[in-house]
């Protein structure tokens, strides 16, 4: 609870720096290639490589920190100052001035080593970090909106700014965040009015998400009323029945800070 409140305050301060008002605050663009495999035979996509197959604590901080830096670096060079304590507060890490700060540095070091971030040391001053391409190739970052889509297929999705301004980053796990991004992809950022049909096999083949991680992520998102699910049984040939789960996304719930539910 305390971490979430601190994160909400930090998110409000960062949002104030990024815009002149809430209406001008941009959502975070996330390239589709960050979430999806190019084909079923490909290795895991960058998002799952960052999070890790089990969605553990180290992967949590890496994913949340990278997306936070992506959201907070809208300038031409896509760079920003890195004061570990500030970012630890934004993510709601416990003991942000000590253990949280150390976890932030560990996550940043991993992101640098894997080609997602470039770090520039400045003696006597805070470091400057530059967000690199979401592929982890070490290439310079380019705005997804500058990339021309092929055949009308979108090149990116948007992660809502309320994830930071309302402390959802602090309240939820990395696996819940990752699955939310997948749902944004499947629902075209909630532009589809119908529920999303996404099977375990699709989640695995398209996004490299295991049934275990999917189940835990969905349970968490349901707890916060960010999704509702419905299981439907379908009759197939020769009396065989199968089931699939529909997922309805409730983006509007992000405008209600989760802090009260953590009390």
C-alpha cells in the first residue's frame, strides 16, 4: 500500500514534467514486435526475454523499468536522467532508497547488457540513459508511428499513461502487465467491442507465454476488475466438446487507482 502511494505521487510528478496537463499526456507506444514472435519457430519475443518465463521479481523490474523509460523519454534522442531512487519510487519498489535502488540498478545493468538501453556516465551528476530499439538489437530507437504499416496492419499498441499516474505499475506484477499488453494487441487497444478469444495455444505460439503464466496473470487482472472472463463450451464432430475462454477488457478501470483495493 505504501509503495503504491509513493508510486502514485512519483507518477504525478513525472506526468507533470512530461506534459502541460493530463489531457496532453501521451500514452506509451509499444511496438508489436516487442510482444509477438515473428513465427512460431522464433525464439521468445523481447518482452518475454525481458520478463523471463516465470515472471520473477528480477524480470518484473526489468520490464517495468524499460517501459517506464520508454514512456518518460519522448524527446528526439529518447533519453532521460537516471536517478535510481526516483525510478524505484515510480515502480513502487519496497525500501526504494536502499534495496529498491539496488534492484533498479540491477535491472538497468541487464537492459544495458542486452542492448535495450544505453547509459552515459556524468561525473558528479546523474547518469543519462537512452532508450534503444525494442528488439534489443542495440539499434537506435525510432518512433513506431514513423514506420509505415503494411496492408493496414498496425505497427504498435499503446500502454495507457494511467499505469504510471494511478500506480498500476506498482500494484500489479510484471506478468499481469505483459498479459495486458497482449490484450491490447489482440483487442487493437480496446477498439474491438467484442470480447477477445485467446486460447492457451495461441498465447504460447504467438507470444511465448506459458499456460502457468497466463493463468496467474488473468487471475490478477480479474482481481483488479481489469478483465472479466467467460468460458464457453462448443460441440465439435462426433460429440466431442471443447471449451474456450472469452476475455473482456475494461480499460476504463485504469482510471480508478488500485490503492483502495490494497488497503
